[in-house]
């Protein structure tokens, strides 16, 4: 098991595009809503980083959280290299990209399980994305493995990484049930995120999501 885990981390380090592609596959696989607008155009890891950076910047500026219509929301831009949210190959910690993928899977399983239709939808998107069998096998294993919340929380070393981890989790699901809302609240608490910062993340993500099927575009998994 340890050797297998090491191989997966090596996969992330050797091919961050592949790992970012896994993040893109998981965006839009949950029921209820899909990302839209400029966040959609960013795709995958860039959408997570861009939305997290926007929320964090607004929080630090002392602004009040504000949800807006996804179709008229301000443009979400890739984070600057010096922001702590950068996805530049020279800056990004590729093993943390893997953590974000695992966090998204954990969030998708927050209601206790991923049913067969949701699992099939995820694997269908993997096939359509052009990701190889190594990436597909990783997703299958993760979907079947116990969720390690302690490991996810410990892997977020900086405040920016904690924001990204929560943002990725929130993007993956709509907290329509008490269980899902409880999971996100638990995660925010374990990460030590201030309530005001969580409110900003919630508002920013909500402004980037529309009811599933109402957006004509599809996330391109080749964009991290």
C-alpha cells in the first residue's frame, strides 16, 4: 500500500497536467449545479485556485461577502505567482494537487456514499477526457477507499492551501442536505478557517455555479 501511494505521488510530480485533469473531471460530476462563466473557462485546478484567490483577496480587503448572478459575475483571473495560489509549474506543489483531488472525492462522498450513477458519470468523464489508465485506476481506487480527513487537513500547510482545499470541496458539492452542510462545516473547523473567510468562499463559489444543464459549456479537463 505504501509503495502504491508513493507511485501515485510520483505520478502527480511527473505529470501535473494529468493530476489537474483529474480535478477538472471531478468538477461538474456532482448533482445540482455546474461551474459557469469565466471560472468554467479556467477549468480544473485553475478554477479552484482562481476562486480561492478571489475569496481570500476580498476577505483580506474587509469586503462583505456578496453573491451575484453567475452570468454577470466579475471575471475570475488566474492567481498571480506570488499570491500563494499560483498554478505555475515552477510554483505549484504537485503533490498538493493530488490532495485537492482527494478532497473533492471526499466531498462527493460526504453523504456517506457515491451511488452507481454518480460513479458511472465520473468514470464516463474520465474516458471522455483522454486521461490514461493510470489516472483512471487512481480514481477507481480513491472512490473505493476510506476517506482520510486527518491526512487531507494535515496536507494543507499554508492558509492559502487551506482555502484551496475548502474551495475544491465546496465546488464539488451543493450542501443541500444536513450531512453535506455538516461535512463542510466540519472541514472548515478542522482547517481553522475563520467564519468570515468561509462566508467569502461560499459567496464566491455560489457566484460561479448555475443549475446543472443551464450552461452550454463543458469543463475542458486538459486545462488545469
